[in-house]
């Protein structure tokens, strides 16, 4: 379950990065600028993309941590129910 979420998060991140690169390329084709302006533009877009990717990774880690906690709680509740059921059988 956790590996599926991690894989899904990786696909989302890859799609985001590819979309950002495609958008930057299209912007360059339709709005040519001087070399310095283009470099500045690309640097800014790369910085924004890194920030968005870092935020997406942070959210993915938080979601995985929440799921891990939920799973741990569910396992513990199942163990407790099993113990109670066994004690009920002995009585």
C-alpha cells in the first residue's frame, strides 16, 4: 500500500516536472528574448519548479506518515480485539 502511494507520488512529480519543462520550452518559442533574459527566466522557472517539487515531496512524506500511523493503529486495535476474543473463549 505504501509502495503504491510512493510510486503514485513519483509519477505525479515526474508529470509535473515534464509539464514545467514543456511550458518553459513553449514560452521560449513564442516569446524570444535576449540570452541574459532567457537565462534569468529559465533560472527563475527552475527555482520555482524546485520549490514546488520540494513542497510536493513534503506533502507526500506527510501523507505516508499519516497512513503509517493509521496502519499501526489498525494493527494494534486488531491485536487487542484478538486478545479480548481469546480471553472470552477461555472464560
